């Protein structure tokens, strides 16, 4: 959500900044252009006033200074003129010793002209005919005060625009945050759903989110129903096969097969394996219970029940457990139940009297450890012990799949299974390491 707000804020800021700069510059350009047109009209009037101030005198054409504006008499006043005849040039006293350039064509000069004392001059030229002579009159006015005012307006506009931009961004941030609040609430509910603390999303959401929330809840319900049906089907299949299996066992023990000891031994072995496999799968179904899909493993809830179940299956073993209070492993509950169930079942088969399961958390992630006080496994045999279908001792019931299943679950989670000596009980220690989700 923060990334959405950041992108919206940056996009809005860039757009408003660009539009504001364009509007400010355009407004200043239009204002400046209007002022120049206004001054052009005044300069044209000044040129025509100078034209009417020309009169015939005793020595020819003269300029009646009484009809001139006083600014033309004051040095560097900001108002200047020059009159170009065919053979001479008259300049205003305000120019002092400096020169006023003559525009290349009549009308207002397209660019400002640099004047004395850093002045920027707006220059106008008019061509006339007076007393039978052709002449041009160029008048100029200092435009620096106008440029200074425009610069002040520009900075004032930038300051007001920046303040307005910050205000708009604040209002946009508040508006977007309020608009995205339902999405943030849905995101938190999805996180709680993933953690197994919720069964479905709250349907009290804005109308725009109702289809999304409805589809997610429908998918959750469908997944849960499918999982329940699969578990029930597994249980029904196991119970349905018990009777035919019992019949086959009785057939294998009939007198007719006593003359075929090899066939009878093969049938007995295979039927025993099928019976053990059915018992194993039915036990897994009972352990899974009615967990929601994606529910996480709550150690304080799952470990006591799991240990109690295994103690019923292996009454000669005392199973203890240890885990930090309120520790929840962020992995699928059923996967961890199957992994721990296999490790505990394997440990109970080999243990003399004690099995201990412990779960913890460290800087690398999470670890699960199952220890027993049995004979253990030689280091050279530990690698082959986790291979699928391998059994180190044919006298112990099993199919050699337990450790392999645990290894597969650990690898699917990005972790590993390690067999080592138990420092506390003296037997075997099976340790599963799981990284934090998103790290592996």
C-alpha cells in the first residue's frame, strides 16, 4: 500500500509541478507581452509628440524643447530619443555621452537593448516625412523596473505554488490513505488467514472489494471442503480395505498353504506391510483433524496431542516435549505434523524408554529436534538411512519411508534433515532446520 501511495504522490507532484511551471511561465509571458504592447503604444505617442515638436526656425528645422518631456533633459533618466535625418543625428540630453542604437526596421524592437547603468531599454522606431525631409525617430524607455517586478512575481508564484503543492500532496495522501484503508484491512486479514488465525475474510467491505473478498472466501470454502472430502475418503478407503485385508490374512494362514512355506511367507510379509501402511495413513488422517488450509503449526497446541497419540501407539516409551511459549511455526500444519509424526514414530520404535521432541528458533530460522535413548546409527550409515525405502534393521516394523518423507518435506520448505548423536539421551538425534519464509 505504501508503494501505491508513493507512486501516486510522486506522479501527482510531478504533474502539478509541470503544470504549475507551465502556467506560471505562460502567465508571465502573456503579461510581459501585454505590457510591451502597452508601452509600444506609449512610445509611438512619444515619437509623434517629438515629430510635432519639430518646427521651422531661422536656421532650418529646429526642435522645440519646451514641448519635450522633462525626463529627456535629465541624464540617464530612463527615457531617451534620437532623430535621424539624412545627414545628421539629434540625441536627447538624457543620453549624455552614450549612444542609442537605431532599430533595423520601424516598429517595436523584438529584443531589449542594453542601455547605460545596466538599464534594459524598450526601443521603438517610427519613420516619418516632415518639411519635405525623410526622418526616423527612435524612442526608448527603461524596462528594468518591469523586469524586476516580473521576477518578484515569478518567485512569489513559485513560493505560493510550492505551498499549494505541499497542501495538495497532504490532502492527496490523506485521501488515498482513507481510500486504501479497506485494502490494507483486507491485506492484514489475509496475513492472519495465512497464519491460521482466521477462517475467512470479513465480508463487510466497500462494494468495489466485495467481488474479490467473495471469491477468496469461496475459494477457501471450496479448498476446505475438498480437503475434508479427501480425508474422509482416505478414512473410508482404509476402513473399507480392513475387511478384505483380514480375509486375505486368514487365507494366508490356511492349512492348504502350509506346503508352500515360501509363498506363505511372501503373502504374510506383503499383507503385513499393507496393514501397516493403512494404519499409518489412518493415523495421519486422525492427526490432521479439521485444520484449515494454510494453518500454521502452534507448538503449544499440536505437540501435546501428537505426543499423546504416539504414546498410545508405543506405550513402552515416555515422550516429552519442549518449545517456547506461543511459538508458531510459519509453515503448513499438516506438513509439520507429518514430519514430526514420522520422526517420533521412528524414534519410538528404536528407543528403550525415552523420546524427547524440542522446537526452537534462532538467527538462521527454526529447528525441530527428536532424540531417543536407543542404539543410534553409525555415522557411515546415516546417509543411507534417509534414502527412500532403505531399512537398516529388518527386525523393526516399517517400510524405510519415514526419514525419506521427512527429508522431502524439509527440502520442500527450503530446509534440511540432519542425523547426529544425541548429547542428552545418548541415542540418535534427528534435527530438521527450516529457514524463515522468503529467505530460502
